[in-house]
C-alpha cells in the first residue's frame, strides 16, 4: 500500500515540505490514545536474538534511523514505535540556523536516491535538549554534532564541545560529524590534526564524567584508503568508541538513470541506492584493516533486508536507514529485523 498509493501521492509534493508534513502528521496521530501501542504491535519485532550490546549500551535490535530525519528531536518517540532500536537526532549545532537556500532537497526516484544541501538547518542544541527531556521510548538515542556555518574552523572545537555538554544528560551516545558536504569548508576538519583536536577536547571532558558516553565519528564515503587508514589511527589515538560509515557523497558517477536531474539539482550530498556499494566498501575496509578493533554503524543505501545483511556481513554491528525509509516506507525496520532473526535462528 505504501509504495503503490501513499508514496506516489507524497512524491507529488516538494520533498522538504512533505517531510515537515509527515513529521507533523506523526506527532498528531500519536496523540490518539492507544496509537503508540497499535503501531508497535504492527511494526516492532521483539526477540532476545535481535539484541546487541555495544560500547556499554544494549540495543533492542540492530536497525536505527540515521541523523537527518529527526533533526530537532521532534518525533524520536514516535519513530521508535515503528520498530527501530535507535534513533540518531540532529545534526545539532549550538545556535539555531536556517540552513542553505531553498530548494535544497531533491528526489531521484528512478535511481532511488536523494540529493540534499540542507546545511545543518536545526533549532539549536538547547531546543533539542528540552525536547529530549520528554523521552518515553526505551530506544537508544544518539546525538549527531556539528558546528554552526558561521563558526570559523579555527573555533570549531568550541561548537562541538558546547553541543556535547548541552546534550550529555539527554542522549545515550554521540556522533561527531565533520563529513557532511553541505557546510562550507567543513571538510577541512577531516584533516587528521583538526579532527584529533576536536575529539581530544570532547574526550577530555567525557573522561571526567561519572558515566562517560560513547563517542563515534561519522566518516565520508569519499575518503581514499590512505585517509581511511588515518581514521583507524584517529580512533586508536583518541580512544573514541567507534565509527559511523558513511555520510553522503559528493560524487555522481553511480547515478544511472537521472543524470540530468542530478545535474540540475546542483551541489549537495547524494544518498540512497547510488551510495550503497561504496558505503559497504568503506565498512569492509575499516573492519578488515583494523582487525575489527572498534564497532561500526553501517549506513548508506539500505533498502532491503539483503542490503542490511550485506552491511552486517561486511563488518557493521548496527545499521541505519534514512533514504530507504522514505522509499520503502514504515515497515522497513520490521522487514530487516525479521530477516536478521530468521538468519540468527538458522
């Protein structure tokens, strides 16, 4: 029903406008008494064989929602009812910011892709903090951290530290995002020295906390093998807990059918099916080259249970969906979890 009726209807409207409408619709629908229980009964798969324990956290299942869908921590409670074991909110910045000029989100339906240049549009860390205080779900909540666009890279550490301190009491783990292609000069922070500076500053604060929180790094699919080797060294050097692989890509060579539409869309990060294979390659490289020295959350082009299993087989411990959720619908976590459970039982 979703792919034959609902999705064609939704895809008649501007992607960003319909996203806000869906978020608003979810918030409204879940105010109906009993709705949460009904949705959970239909979509959630509960079984101890699905549980995963990573960096001191117990995940009810390996499937989560990637950062970008719930930027402002508006519907994380509602999303968990659809069977997701974790939801990563953000990207969050210290100050609210509007993001890049619209239009900034484009569908490539024939390629099952999205191009976005949102620019970390969000309501700021304090607003996210307030909303996260109303957590009712048992799902694990991650906080994806970025810097404000107007903050020069020389002052970026202060932005990441502010976000970390602000959200520390209301999220379960953190992801440092320096790999988004939609913020001017953000890629410069992927330089080893700059990145170590940010992570060391966060870890210095984290280690004196009574209960330190896991800190992960989100990496770009556009890194070469030498740069991925540096990522492995950075994880070891800074003592962070793991990696999220991967972010969106600036490349366009994997677009097969809508090259002209992609060209008209212009700059931005490409996600969805066109990034699936490269994401898996990065996961496999990091896992094999490091000797599986740290956990990996795999994200990028997951549409089917087979896509998710491929990421897990490549070395991912958990997986996340975003574009696949949009194209495949609310049952995606249920389908993936049932496939994982079936394989575990075999």
